[in-house]
């Protein structure tokens, strides 16, 4: 069978339900529409046939009569999942079901694979993620999750626009793998005869735009990190990253809570959310807690970056954490925080004042040179956002990069490379600036009440099949 090249579709199911809600049982509207979608259910009652047609907005019934529907017999032999276009009058049946009384119809595409018995849904996880196109039709929750993700992205973008941020695009192919401490994906550019890396963050490019005069700038796009896959991690994910000249990290914390709370409200209509059976409130202001205070509370003893490294390493050893020789006291404090505190931060919390050792792009704290003006926002036991007052001194930035190079030489996998072009840009002058990165997928997980990040990514990264 040859399917038509086009179908002049002019009506969606949801709009039909809104526009013709007033029809009484047995009433005809006199209005002819053209609908299209998949056949989800088909039943025949002698000279009558009924089909449930689903489009992107919802479902509507197709009502067919042997006496008035073209090629009635072929209609009754449709397969579940076939794409169909139908032309007919909008009516409400005597049993009260809003329907399109089909006069003419056409098969737009055949479904040659089954979507599951009576559309009960696909439960095979491998099939769901590898063939999302089938999952979307078989599982309503998948469609709802991806729609909510789309709503989150729109809300984030609109908030940034409203606050005067300019949206830009920066390179995905990078000659230097920098902008965050992570292991990159490596590729090769044949024409330039050079190795390139998929970007792990757009940070340094965006700050160069601030140097160039874009005082508020953001990018919403994909980043790539050659790391493991888990319910919270996918090797390619979506990041909202933005920079504002003349702000510091306290300004950025206020912006962050307003941005996220605003996005949650825009999608769900409230800041009060239930995630995996537990309540979480995004109402502002959010809690602010220095990292050392949280770790001290968890240990029942005061610690800081000035605590002897040996004492911190002993604490980590008691918890089965192997301490590398390259770790200083700052890295040990961070590891203690991650093992003792992070999972318990359910309500939105800004963890502030990170050690310099683990914050190579952040400016030193104005009151304590061993710390930085950096925060991470945690909610439901996971990191959602990272921000700081930006380091804008090219001499110190070079020194920080060189520290990272020494860590790499000592065997650390996740370090930053020295980016000479970025250092040069700082020499032209970066004004006081604050930056922010928000994990869009993780925010979408909370809004969609999804336990696994793959549920809110249309096509998550999977191991290639070897049988093809």
C-alpha cells in the first residue's frame, strides 16, 4: 500500500473536546474536521465501528457507519498503531462520546511492529530507552515527563530573557578540554590535523563574551563528560550556564533560587512539590550553609580546611575512603561532605564557601583566603546547581591551572587543562562577575517526579548493540 504524501490535517483532539463540549448526546455539530493520529483501539459492532484516535494532544473517537464511511470493510481491518487521517462531522454519540463521524479516511502509515497487548505499555527497560518512539506511544508517563522537561526549558529560558540575559552559542568542539574538572570525549579533526574534545562546559567561552562586553549572557545546551552512567548521570546532558557582570555569589544565589522556584511554579503551578513520595518546597529564600559547618555537625567535631590533613584523612579512612597522596586538606573536607552530608540535603540548600583546592575557577573568599566564594545548590539529596564569584586575576588563574596540571601528572583523572587563550582574555580585563550552571535534566527529574535521569532524556546514552 502506498501512503499519501500529505494530509490536510486541521483539528487536534484536545481542541475538539474544548470546542464541542456543549454537544448533547445524539447531537450533531454540522462542522466537518480533518483529524490524524494513531489507532489505539478498534472495535466493530456489525455495521458500526469505533476507533480511538490519539494525536499529540489527546484522544478522540472515530465513529464509522457501513452505509456512509468510504471503504468501511478496510477500516475494520486496521491494525493497532496504524496512522490514520479521517474526515468527518463532529458529533456526540447517543452514549455521550464526542466523535468524528467518518466520511472518508486514509492510512497514512502502517504499524508493522506491535506496541504491546492492548497498548498496556512497554515494560522492558532496554526496549523503552532504545526505542523511545515506541515507549512514547505505549506509556503515557513517558510523554508527560518529556513534555514537562520541555516546559522547564522554556521557563528557564524565559526567566533569563526577562532579566536581560542574551542567549548565545559557543563551540562544542574545543581544542582544550577545560571549563570544569571532568574527563572529556576525544575526537579528531581531519582537515585541521588536530585532536579536539567535546566540551565539558561552556564556562570559559561565556566569560570571554563578558570580557567582550556582553554583561549578561547565557547558553542552554549540551555538554559531554566521559563518565559513568547512573540514575543521576548521563554522558551527554543539558546545562544552563550564565554569567552576570558586576554580581558576586550572593547575588547569584538570589537569582538561582528565583530562577528555579519560578520554573517549578511555571510548570506545576506551585513551589510545593512531591518527589518520590516526599514533600519538597522550593519557596524562597533557600537555606545557606557553609560546607565546613555541615561536615562539623555530621562528625560532632569542628573541622575546617585548617584541620591537619592527617586528621581529615583518618576520618575518611574510617569510612572506607582511600585518600590519594595528591589530596590536600581542602579535597579531604569536600570528600567528607560528599560522604556524610550530601544525601541528607532534601530541601533546597546552598552549600557555600568551598576550599580553593577544589575550586580552580572561583575567586578567593573576601574574608578567608583558604576558601572561595562558591556555592552549590542541593535538593533531594543531589547537586542541582553550581556557581561562584569568578576568578578574574590572570596571574592567579594561571597558578590555579598549573596546580591542576600537577594533579593530572600525579594521576588525577578529573582536572582542568591550562587554557592560554582564556588567560589572555583575562588580561584584557574581566569585571567582577558571578556565574551559574544548572543541571536541566536533574531539575526536570524533580518536576516530572522521575527517579532516573533517563526518564527525562528523549534518547539516553546506551551501549551499542553488537548484534547488528
